[in-house]
C-alpha cells in the first residue's frame, strides 16, 4: 500500500529550540498544547482544498475529508492526520445516502485510498442472477487512475499551512514570554 506521509520541516528549528530552552518548555505540556493548536489551524486549508478538489461523483468522500490531531506524550510528538473521517453525520450525508431502508451505506474511509492512489487492472468475481439461480462470473476490471486529491491539496497549501503554523506558534510563544 502506498505511503501518504507529508512533512512540514522548519527552517530555523535551532532558533526555535533555543527560544524554547529560554522559556523552559522543551518537553512540557504547554509545548504540546501549542503544537496541537498550530497543527489544527495549519491543516484546515488543506482539508478545505481537498473538499473542493473532490469530484461530485465521489459523493460522501467530499464531506468526509477531515483531520485529527494525535499527541504521543512519551515521545513528545504531535501529529495531524488528514484523511477520510469514519464518523460522518448530518443533513448533507442523509441527502446523499438516501432515506431507503435497503440503501447501502457508503463508507468513504473504506474507499478513499482507492480514489487517491488508483487501482491496477485486476480480475474480479461476482454472483450474477440467472434463470437457474446465481452464477459465478469472473471479469477483468480495467483499473482506475488515482485522483491524488490530498496530494494536490497539500502541494497547493504547503506554504500557507507552514505560515499559519508559524503564526500560531509565534503568537503563543509571545504570550508565554510576557
């Protein structure tokens, strides 16, 4: 499975470490809180662009794009993960899914990777109803090209996300140094 990891590397990380050392925040709870706040703000334009880039034919995927922030206390890492959310609800979801009881509920988090990275041509087997009962039929699926929605959203907002992250970080550190 392809890896979808993007990183924002800081220029001036040494200056930041020195500044944090002066404030005695190298491994503190406050630093994690600031990082979470900055990461959340930086991820919003990427998610917004991903929603705009998603074609209407993918239905719920457009609504499902979101972000979640995870904090790993032992290692001091704060990670913001952008992808398809699993718990989508609301009026828009009901309109797309339909109101029928037998309506199959689409789960965008189950197919988001296929839309993002595409598929190779492959053999598929399915049951087809026939006059003498269901029949097993094998056919070749032609595959699909990847849409690279998240990748394009990240590339178009990389500098904006970095700037927003830096602004929040700078603002919060300024508040602490007073």
